[in-house]
């Protein structure tokens, strides 16, 4: 069984050191020049780091932003640092977007689009790890039917 997050789950050997197929081989002069030119072009275009300005990079920037940290803190505070489904407190919590982060960028910082879930409850949501599994439907993105309506619990703080 592969570990979650492995890019190549069937590959058990890391491609470092002697395990790398290029270990001990030298690139030709032409190949080195071509790679150098490509790298210079990436630097000129502002793409010299691992990031290339793709959607993934944007999401990382947003999730690391101060505004996102304030949003998480506001969601946790509204729900009294308690999982709204299982009522556990003192466990590792996640601020979950009810409508998916990637599909609804306009709701990323809306406090009423957030809910506090512990990690086990978060894993059971329809939107957890959207890239890993297909979504059932956008209409079913709320909470399990057995859970109480999260909006009626605790304070009803909303963004203005």
C-alpha cells in the first residue's frame, strides 16, 4: 500500500543518489547548453523557481496569505474550536470550505462558507482531496444527513 501523497505510488525507490538513472553520467555539451538557455529563458520570464504561475501556485499563495490565516481563525473562533460534527475539542482541527476552495474563489474568505472539522470528520466530506477522487455532485456538498445543521449551532457570525 502506498503512502498518501506519493507522486509515484508504484515506485518504491526514491530517485536520489545511485538510484537516479542519471547517476554517474555526463551530459553532452549540446545538452548542457540547451538546458542553460532554457533556464535563462525561465529566469527572464520570471519562472525560475519551482513555481510557474499555475493554479497550484496561486492556491499555495492564497493558503499562505495573512487573509487566509485570519479566515481560519475566524471560523475556529465562531465554532468555539470544536468539531461541528462529532463535537470533539482539543484535537487537530481543519477549517473546511463548504463550497470547494478551487471551484468557488469568490467564497474563499467568506466565514459562512467555512466550518470547523476534526481531521477524521474532514476526511469523510465529499470535497476532501477533490483531486484524488471524483466529486459526487455539487448539490451534495454540505454535510452528512445525520449531522445537525451547523449554522444553527454556536454564534452566527457572518462576514460583512
